[in-house]
C-alpha cells in the first residue's frame, strides 16, 4: 500500500537524513508505521515518506539514551526499570514487534512508554535541517511533532510504572502512573495518564495521594489512588535493588536483548 502511493526514501546516515529533510520539507516520517499505515489507508495521502529506521542514532541503546526506532518488544525484554513494564503493557505481541518508542511518544498516542519517559524528565533529540536539536520531550509532544524524533535522553534513575485496565492489557487503561524520586529525595515526580484528559507531570510532596488526586476528576479518584499505591510499592522495591545495579542496562537492571 505505502509503496504504491508514496515515494519512500530510507537514508542510512544522519547526514543523508538531514539533506533529504532540507530537500523534501513536506515529507512525512516513517518509523514502525502502526499509525501511519492506517492513516494512509483512510485518507489516501500521497507524497514522500522518510524512513528513519536505518539512521544509527534511531537505534541508540545505552544507559540514558533510547532510540526512537526501538520496538516495544525489545524494550519490554530489557528489564529496564519502569520502561520495560510500560512497554510490555502495550497492545499484543504482534503489535509490540512493530510499535516503536517514537510512535508511543507521538501526540496521537502519548502512551505508557511516553509516561515513563516523562517521569524521567526525558529530552527529545529531533532532526532539523540544521542538524539534531534537543528539547524537553513534553514540549516536542505538545508541538505536534513537526520535527522527527531520533532518540530520547534521560538520567537513569529508580522508577516505577503501574497501570490498571478494565481487562488485562485492554485497548485503553483506566489509569497509568510513572514515578521517580526527585533529586535529594524530597518529593516525587509523577506522570499520570488516562485518568486525566492529557498526560500530566506533577511534583508530589507531603501527602502524595492528595497532591495527585487534586488534579484528577472525582470519578477517577479511587482507581488513581490504587494505581499510585501500587506504583509507590514498586518504587520502593526498585530503590532497594538499585544499589546493586551495575548501570549496564538502559535504566538500571537489565540490558538490551
């Protein structure tokens, strides 16, 4: 379908991708394609697609850096604190082999891995005609993603991720929470989604339940409180094991499969 209606260009280097972006400013960007293929089928759009999955930085995999082309199945198998369970909660096994970090962070999805990265205060590395640029991930998401995402960067830290569904790994959670502890240990950085209209990042100090529920609709208080309680329990366990972590993995225990 895509090949019949669109010109697909696959640069193999950052320099080549940058040059194509200058020459084709109206091009769309292709990663895993789980969203774009459906859109093309629905709208019949024709034009140029830039497939960035061959650009090496899009497959970056090291502590504190995660390429946008890395798939959910690889991330789920990594054991990375918070990030692995967030990826494992997405869709079904077949979807996880195709869905990518970049797609999950897009404003059309703003999914579970995006929430986990917000809790880590991640930065987006985006491609511009003048080269890679960094910006807060939340700002890139809110901008409508005019610039393609190459990778995300963050400071590895103990993290917890929890979601509650109407059914196991259903199409849309009732609530999802990602937590990290703020530097110095005073308070928590909390990313919450699904129980609120748009993902939010909050600083929870003092009573974390009251601080979070103040931003959540009343009919979601009970499920959000339960999700936060489970995330707090998970965070304590992650922190206990963190001191024995060698740092060889993406975000703590575990390493790329």
